[in-house]
C-alpha cells in the first residue's frame, strides 16, 4: 500500500544494514540541530549532485529526502 511504501522510503526497508535509518528530520528540526552545532546558514535544495541515489524521489509533489547545504561559521570551527 502507498502509506507503507512511503514509510519504507523514509525509514528504510530494514532488510539489511544499509537500509536502516534511525532518525527522521524535517527542515525546522534539522535547522535547530545545525544551529546548535555551529552552522549559521542552511538551505534546502532539491538535490546535491554528489552521486546517483534516490534522494530526488518524490511522493506526489513532495521530496522524500531532506537535502540541505549548510555553512558553518568560521569562528565556530574551533581553531586556526
């Protein structure tokens, strides 16, 4: 069914060690944690163009993956 397949896309099929995801984020929740880790800017993007994967998959008109580019403050990098 459609709801079960969507849940599998979000949390993995749990069939092997590469298909187990232990947490899920929305952009606000991830943004909070990025800020706590010293990131000063973040932007949601449709895809990262790093490698071929399913991160651009959509259900209806909504992306299943949360692709984000974040910048960390120079002063928060802890050192030289």
